[in-house]
């Protein structure tokens, strides 16, 4: 599990957009719908995403989507804070660029 986390973290850091914003908090919910879109919300919502109920999204078509889902499950089950990098939009859900844990 640690090797997967390190690989995901390195991939995220290498491919992260300079314009990505960051938010941290505890996962208060997430779901995957039939079109394979994952929607995520935190205990403290961001102010710069258009959808206040489910502000973040990513597609299961993303190369690291399964690892992100594993990280979300782990964060939710352990009630730990997780950080998220995202691109903001006020019209719809914000797109996720990366997730990571940081103590």
C-alpha cells in the first residue's frame, strides 16, 4: 500500500498544474454514478466550485482513479484529513488534479 501511495503522490506532483488550487478537510461523502463519474464532498465546502452539494468530480477513466478511490475510502474510514488539488469553476463541479495525505 505504501508503494502505491508513493507512486500516486509522485505522479500527482509531476503532473500537477501550476494553477491548481488546494483544499483540505475530512471526506463527508462520495459516490460513483452509472456514467463512472466520482463526486466528492468535504466537511468544509469550497467557495469557488459551482456545485455546493458535490463540489468535486473525477472520471473513472482517469489513469489514477482507482488509487484515488482507495485514498478516499481510507480517509473516510480513518476520519483523517486529506488534501485535494483542483481546478475551480463557478458553473459546475471542480475537476480534481490530485489527492494527498499530509501530517
